[in-house]
C-alpha cells in the first residue's frame, strides 16, 4: 500500500501558450490605457508599430503612437469597460470588444465643440503580435454615433 496522495492542485512549470501570452499582453495594454499610463502602453508596442486610426489613416512607429496618445489625452478622458479579449491559437492575432466611456474635454479639430459631454461607444480593436509585442493596433467605432452623442 502506498501512502502517497495525489495533490489536487499540482504545481506547474508549464510555459504559457502563445495564446495565453497574447491574452495577457492585450489585457495589460487596456490596464495601462485605463490607468492613463501612456508609457505603460508604449512599452508593449514594437518600435515599428502600425496604428490604423478609426476612419483615418495609418501611422507607423512608437513616436507617432505617443503623439496620438498625447493628442487624445488633451481632448478626451476615456475608460475602456467590459473588455473582452479574444486571441488566435497561435497568439499572432487578437481582438478586443469593449465600450469606451468618455468625456469630451477640448474641441478636436473640425469636430463639434467640446463642452464636457459624456459618451459611451462600442469599440472593436484588432491586434497583431510579433516577438511578444503589439505590432499592429486597429480601432473601429461609429463616429456618427459619437457625433450624435456629443451634440454635433
């Protein structure tokens, strides 16, 4: 008779799967976003990150992304809520679905005048990950819905 018992919760030294690593990376990205931590967001990006801007162009590189974040921080206060992250089995592609809750602080270019209006928009974001870093971020939301919510 053996006196050994099986541990119902054995310690594991297993390396996380690519899917799990990417899920954690995207989760950290939104945690940094919600903590107003642009440096934390930037450290998760590749140097040549591709940023596809909603209904806009494509920008390349961390410097362009940092400038975009500074612009957004000057005009908007936002929080991503109800974030759901989905990742391909190989960890190369990911998507996030969430609702962005925000306050329009300062008039942005040719958009309606800012008066501290609040808004809530469904957003879809798509990512490509290489070498443990985010290599592409593409965000999509309904600009007409946002314009309606802020009274434009």
